[in-house]
């Protein structure tokens, strides 16, 4: 009997639980959930971003013009005439006629070494020449009068000629005891002192002609086919705060076997600010094209399939495959794939894909 009493009670509770809810309460509950979902959607959109939003980029108009590639190396300034004058025979310095900074002329005696013994011999030889000259003249006068023999005349003539040659040889030998300037220029260095014993090849005087300067440098062997006499060159002398444009005046044909390079020289104009041994930065033009397209290196994107760039076509990014040539100074030569007048994406190219909408922030013509 007790089990039968519990069954009607359970049926009554089940009937009460299937009673429909209040529609207003249900609507309010759904609206609350809708607001929560809308808030989450807005938050996610702000974090992820709208995929249809235009990407901000900078563009530049593609132009055709000259493109030049330069070989940059370091050289130094040297004087065209930069020599050291030495004595040709050892001896004690008896006189010094010049000082550093003094201008000298070609052939000017700058220092004298002791040649007193030779001077004595020269004096004796001069006396002998004078005597032989007198004897010859007398013998000639007699011979003109048909007095004496021809042998006597020829002997006096031979003696005179031999004594003159001996005197000339002594004078040439005496000149070996002088230090003579081989060029016109300025005394740049001299460490000689009176009483010092000077030796050939060891003690001398440096003379520099600073009016004729040149830049000397060594160019790597790999540029032997593109760098030569006549190439345009830009020279920067940092210490003199000076620069100039000129041409290569000399390019060696032989390659140095040790450094695997070849020498080049560039003559410089006369400028008071330039001095020998100054450092010079040399940029030699080894490749030049008058009518070609060059673009900033940063605009070129790379992939396994090749190089490409983006151009702006009415607000849409268009991917274009390009063939890149020589690169120099932040610019790359474009051999194919672009044409003049197109709007090249220069900033923001890494953030876009083909077909993306773009918004131009800056445009360079």
C-alpha cells in the first residue's frame, strides 16, 4: 500500500516540471546572451583586424634613367715627382745649402761632401792642361811655318787632348761628392748634419713636387675586365674635406702575383689642401647604362620562385616578377618586369599579398 501512495506524487512533480516558461523572461535571457556575443565579436575584431581593411603603403613612380655601378677601394695621394737624392760616393758632409721646406731647382747642389784630395788633383791637372795648351800652340805656330817635324806637332796635340780628358774625368769624379736635386720641387725631408759621413743609398734628401699629385691604388683582379684607363672615377679625400670627379689616367695590365691586384693612378688638379700620403676613397665606374630602370633594394622581395615587387593598381597590390641586374648604392637595376610610370610599393611591401587593398600614405615622383 505504501508503494502505491508514492507513484501519484512522482507523476504530479513531472507534470509541474513540463509547465512552459514566461515568454518575457525567455526573451530577456536571449537578449542578454546576444549582447554578450556581440561584445565578444567586437573585441575579437579589434584584436584580429578587419581582413578587408586597406594596408597603408608608400609608393614611388618607376622612372627610366642612368645607372652606374662603382668599385670602391682605398688609395693614397702621391706626388708625381717624389724622389730622394743621394751622394754617389761616400764622404764627410762639409756643407749643406738647403733646409726643409725650401724650394730647389733641378740640378741645384744641396750638399757638398769632402773631395779635397780630388780638388788638389784637379788643380794639378788644370796646370798640366794649361802647359800642354801652350806647348801645342807653339808647336802649331812652328809647324805652320814649316819648322819642326810633323811628329812633334802631333805629339803636342795628343798631349793636350789627353790632359783635357784627364781633367774632365777628375771633375766628373768630384761631382760624385755632391747631392744634387734631380727635379724642381720642395725639400720635404732631410736628416743630414755637418761632419756626418754620408753613404750612397743610405743618407739623402727627399724632394717633392707637390704641384703634380696623383692617387695610387690597387684594384682586385676580378675587376680587370671592367676597370681601365679612361673610366670615370669619384675621389673623396676625408682629411681635406674635398672631393672631385675625374678619369683613370693609368691602369696596369699586369696582375701582381702576391696581392692578385693591379695598380691604377689618377692625376689630381693643383689644390693647396692636398698633400702626399693623404688617404683617398676611390669609386671607379665599372658599369654604366644610360637608359634603364633602377629601384630601391628594399622594394625587392625574394622567394624560391624568384624576385618580385608590388605595384599599386587603383588601390590594389599587384605582384610582378622582376629580373634584377647590378646592385649598388641601395639601388638595384631591373632588367625586366617593370616599366616606367608604374607605382612601385617601396614601404610596406612585406605586409601585403597579391590582391590586397592598399592605401597610399606617401608618393614619391
